[in-house]
C-alpha cells in the first residue's frame, strides 16, 4: 500500500500521525456516537435501526483489528495511536454496555463490573508505568472477543423465531465474558505487583552498585582530611609554593 496515509513520514524517518492506522482508529471513535444514536431510535425497539446499530458496532470492532495490523506491517506505530486506540476500544464497549443497561436488556451489575475492571486496569498501568509496561495477555484478548460477541448478540434484533433462545444465548456469552474479565483483571493485579517488586529490586541493586563505586573515593577523601594538608599544599587543599617562597 503506497498511499500517502501509509507512506508519509517525518524527516527523521518516524511515522507521521496522519496515517491509515490512525485514520481507522478515528473512524472507530466516530462510530461510537453513531452506534449509540442508532440503538436509541424508538427506544431500541425498531428492528431496522437495531440492525444498523449492530452493523456500526461490527465495523468498529473490525477497525480495531485492521488498524493494528496496518500499524505493525507498515511501521506506523505512533504515540497518538498508542493513546487513542485503547480509549476508542473502551468507549465503544462501555457505551454499548451502558445503553443496553439503560434499555433494560442487560443487568447493571454486569456493566458496572466490566467498566470497573477496565478503569481499574488502566489506573494500575499508570501506577506501575515507572517500573515498566504490563503487556496485554491472551486472556485479555479472549475477554475482548467474548465481550464483542455478547454485545453483538444483544444489539441484533430478535426475530420471533429466535425469541425463545437468543436472549439466553446472549446472556450466557456475556456471563462467560464477565468471568474472563474478572480473572484477567486479577492476573493484571498480580503482574503489576510482580513488576513493581522486580523494579524496586533492580533500582536497589543499581543504588548499591553506585554506592560501591563511589565509596573508595569518598573514603580516600575523608582520610586526606584527617591527615591535613601535605607538604607543598595550601591550607585550602590547593597546590602552594615551596616554603620560604621563590627567593629563599
């Protein structure tokens, strides 16, 4: 792909924020209010608008996969993308969960638990950022897949022929997503504690190494101070003239 959205770079060779990967991320951000508006038409009861909301959600989820692939394949990873991409993901999922709860289709405790976990993990990452970055786990990716599938099932209109089992299927997938959400959240806490402990241990080791390097020099300076200025040395420690001066 050779369009300027992919190829444009700064003078130092780094990728410009104006690239295809970030454009897809921004598209996902714009799809969030669109999905919300479509879902709320006629109180969420119009099957056509619900189908449109589900399609908007599906396109947004697809951009999450595509923008990452494009960024890695064409070396388009930027600070803008690192910041906005996770925000777009959380905004999309969070908006869908909240609106489904507002419409009375999803229990509020599920929405609060999932969003609380996302906020908690984000804050946890910020707390331990000085020690390192907590990488995304496979469990976290599974959590995202299950959440997306469950939300899509909730968003899709329910034909009369499926009215008997579709709500139960959607709730079952969502409960499975909640279990994975809680387990991966606990795993992030363990990883953060381990990362902080290892970081503090490495910092202490560096400080001890620096102390050992400076120690001998400091001891030598203290010993010179105890002996006082040597011959040919002024009282302030600087080199002085021989006793008697130059005309002795």
